[in-house]
């Protein structure tokens, strides 16, 4: 972060100093984990379900922190955040924050992030939202822009009221591009995040069915996602909205922004378009990138046809920032997976291929993963036997049974060899598969991760392809890890 004294931070956030004259200078990173404190850093004292960060304030300072941003007085030099008067109905709530002290710290953190990003005049902020693909697209954009200047982007899916300002505060005078994911649980949430670090570029990837329980409908989701393009500056001030031309609900957001609109996709009306798409034996896409500035051949190193759309978003942003189609094609080809448990494809010594895509899941991302599995399976002759090991998809509300049922039916339509459904919350997938294809033992429901591991280790054979996917809370990546560990024995 840019250097600020504790006194300056107190003034920025409207807080008060405690146990300090305010002279210590914060020059390091802002952290909420004492194990990651750097010399001159600022420690965020956040309450949790099991421990309260306020109890570790002295330890953080002893580890090198210049001070603490806290919700109450602590045994260390600190800035005490003012209480939050009113909060948005959909605001992020820290588990264990019964006193509201955590909310006060998050509100202060947002004010600090806004101050820092406003002060960095050479900083270009890029926001990304969508029901699926935000993290993969964020990673692509960061890699494509890296040759043009220093890039700050969040690790994994750090995209809420904590992760958003925390990432923004990684920016320094040397940072040229700040790439941020924006998640939403309800109307007004993305608009609030845009106030923390106002974007000049905004990309909306898709409108799916993730978070249906909060929004109630896809139209409600579109309303919330579109808040990103509404927050952009006008075209005369450099605002650019990147919209998916292949998704009508996203393309329709063009009327909601004053920014320049750039459409991307396979649609002939797209400004940045992909044609001649082909997939190799590991579902890595190659395509022709078509732009008003010329065409270029792209060969992606990432797996899944859905990465084409993500790549087009990165290409559109890079084009607006001065890169040529040839430069973009080279950078896209060199881009690699950054975040864990996202389409990580590993071949065991015995020829079993394990696809770990278990970081998160919603109906759209599961469909994309299943299509990639089918593509990899059929890339050889004869086709390889393939397994879909699927767990629950969270936050679907009243549509949960229907959405899980439809995924089970899609497994049958894609001619996936075996379906293993993990957990009672996902059982409708098993039922949907049986109703769609009158399957026998091709589909099986197991109660937990351990049962799935036991089943797979007893039945997979050399040459099989195994996809593992579920919402992150269910930690199905343990299945992938167990299979890979077994392959080394």
C-alpha cells in the first residue's frame, strides 16, 4: 500500500487513535492473518466464528505491524473504526460478528481503499462480474496486461466486501492495472463495490443461475450484474463496457451504460469475435481472433471451450489499451492456470486423467465442465471411459432440485460413462440421470467424499478420465487429491 501514517488513516476512515500518537507509518501490506504480517503492515482485527482478531493485536505488532485497524480498543497501537450506522440489506456479514465490530472494520477498509485508488492517478481499474468464469477471466486479463505494466489482481475468488478492498489496497504508485472480481448476493451489492474502487472498464460475462436464492430470477440476476456497467464513466471519460454478445441478457445491458460498448463472442455482431473454434485432445481451444484492427490465430493453453469467451474479454480490454491482435494472441497462448482447483488436468502414470475443477460450481460452470469432459473423452478412438463425480451446487434456493435434476439429465445426453453423485443435497442429479436414460449402475449416489474415494479407487482403470466438481464448501477436491496420490503408489 502507499505509505500512510496511522493518524492519516484515522482521518480517512473517520476513526480515532488508540495507544499511539499516530506517527507510525504503514508501508507494508494489510492483512487479517497474523502469519502473513509484513514489516510496517496494518493488521485488520476481524471477529470470526472461532477466534477474534482483536485478541491478536499485540501479536501482530510484535510481528512487525505498524498498527491495527480495529472495531474496539486493543492492547496495541490502533485506529478504532467508527460504528456503522446503516448497512446495505445484502451486505457481507462476517461469521461471528455479533457486536458489529467487524462491520465497522470492513466499512473503514472500504473508505481506505477508495482513498488510495483515487490517489493513484495512473491506475486503470477493471471490474469483472458474471455468474460463472470471473476468476478464470480475471487471471487471463492479468496475464494479458502484464507486459504493459504492473498488475494487481486478487488471489482465487477474493471478491466480496473484505477481498475487494483488500486487493485494491495492494496497489502502489507502480501499479498500472487493478483487476477486480465483483460478486453479488442481491440488488445494490455490485453498485456498492464499485464505490470502493471505481472501475473504468467493466466486463459482464454471463447471466446464469448462480445465487438464484438471493435474486429470485435470472432477470433479477441481470439487474444486479448490470450495476457494474451503470457505474462506469461515460465514453468521453474513458469508460468501456465489455458485454457478451452471445448472452441476450448481457448484450441488453448496453442501454444501461454511458460507457463505450464493446461486444464479444461468437455472434456475428460482436466487435471482438472468435471463429473457426477447434478443441484438441485436452479440450484446449484454438480459434481465429477477429477484430477491427485485424485477425490473429490463438491457441489457448487452458482447458474447456468456455475459455474462448473468457479470452475474448481479455482481448477486448487489451485492444482498448493499445495492444495489437498479434500481441494479444501471443499473450493468450502463453497464459496458464493461476487459481487452484479450476480445470486442473493431471495424467497419472497409469493413464488415468484427473480433472480437478472442484473450487466452485453452479449450473453454468458444471455444464461447461461436463462438455470439456466429454470432449476429452472423445478426442481418441476408441473414446475413453469418463466419470463425472459431482457434488452439490449451493445457493440455488427453490430451484435447487430442478437444477440438480437437469445436470443429471445432461450427463446422460453427453454420454458420460459414469456418474457419481456425492452428498444428499445433490441426489436429484442421480434421479435426473435415471429418469433421462433409465440408467442402471451407470449412476450411483454416495453419502460423502470418503465413500466416493473408495468407489473410484475400486473401479477406475487405466485410460479413464475423471472430473471432480462441486461448490467449494463441500471440498470435493479431496477426491481429486486422493486419486492423484493413489496414482503415485
